C-alpha cells in the first residue's frame, strides 16, 4: 500500500493494514518490537513548545 492512498484511511481493509505494517492481529513478538524500536525509535509524538491550555486560560 502506498501512502497517501486515494481512499480515506478508514476505508482500508484490515488485512491490507496488517500486511502494510508487517504485523499480525495479536501484535508484534517481543523480538520484532525490540528490533523496530532500535531501527525506528519510540512510538511517541514530539512535545510542542508554546502555551498550554491552562496558560492560555489563565491569561
């Protein structure tokens, strides 16, 4: 599957998603998860700097 797809993401067949991610419904094995972590890094979003919701509210 190539991204971006011409289909909206929620229309993509579940089996196609697993194939594209090289995963299985039960999740990755511990060794595969470790390998992907070493190759790709943590599955996390970068923190954004700026004002928090509370800081904006208290202004």
